């Protein structure tokens, strides 16, 4: 009887170590190719000055916990982003990059959950992160890149711009996102910036969804050790009872 009770307790402990698998919904984004590319025509002297071409576009995927719910209006899904991997032709925006930032992520849906509006802006800060200056054209630490992907407006890349102001800086987490004038003196004064225009965005498409499922309990190393100890203890108690009968 004791052994059976201990075995049941061990099994309960094993099951408690298993949890449901996390849900994930993956959306793809892909714009049309850019209709304009401006590489400034000068010698690039500061920062990563990778050029764009008219064959480039914004394309990639982002992951959220579940498909977007119905009746959303400019819902901020930035906190829901589990991962992203998007290329604008000159820069790859990867959520595993510690210098990648979510500047803007909003979505709107109708009553059936169909996406009716969207805006996604991701950034990558350049430099080593030793300092975070602003409005300094000669310092790579003040440089950043970003792309815009907005329904009804445009998809566009902005590479190697100068950060005019930082938003959300903190001593603990470093710099937040950067602000620029989207084509003014922060970009073209030194010929080191690159930008595009005219890419036609398409509505994000749900390409896969893995709903949460219960995980079949398995024996982890610690659970197996615990199970073995409980069985050994039960057996010892059983033998002790036989000796005293």
C-alpha cells in the first residue's frame, strides 16, 4: 500500500513538471519592390553604408502568441512580438540581435479578425553601444537604420541615419529607439545615408499557427531521481514492516 501511494505521488510530481506548449502564430510580410532608391551619390564615410537596389523590398516574418483577435483598433502588439526576422534589402532586423528595437507595431482588425490596418517600424542601432550620442554625424554610435511597413502608405528602408533623439533610454537597458526627420538633415548632409521609397506593402498573412497543446508527461532527470528515491524508501518501509510483524 505504501509503495503504491509513493508511486502515485512521484507520478504527480513528474506530471507537475510538464506544462502546455507555447502557442505561436507566424505572419509573413512582403512589399512590392522599391520604385525609388537614393544612395546620395557621395562617398560614405561613417557607419554601415550598404546600398539598396530597385530589386529590393521589405520581406520576412514575425511571430506573436496567437492570431490577431477581432475588432482591434490600432492595437499595440509590440509587447506580443515573440520574434521577427525581416530584411529591407540593406539591413536584416532580427529579434536575436541585442541592438534591434521595436519602434512601432500596431494592428487593426474587423469583426471577423481580418487585418484592416497595420504599421510596423523596426530599428537597428549601430556602433558598439559604448556611448549613445545623438545628432553627431561623425560618430557611428549615433547611427541607426529602420524600415517602415504601413498599410495604405508605403514600405521603405532607411539605412545609416543619424539619431536625433533617443526615446526610452535607461541606465539598465541602454538606449531606446531613435527619432529622425525621415529624410532631412539627419540623413543627407554627409552622403553616408541610404534610403528607398515606393514599395507597396501587402497585408500581413498568417502562414502558420500552432495552438497550445498539452505536453505528454515525460521523466526528467530530476523526476527519475525522485521517483527512484521514493520507490527505494517505500521498499525499505515495506521490509521494515515485514520484520516487525
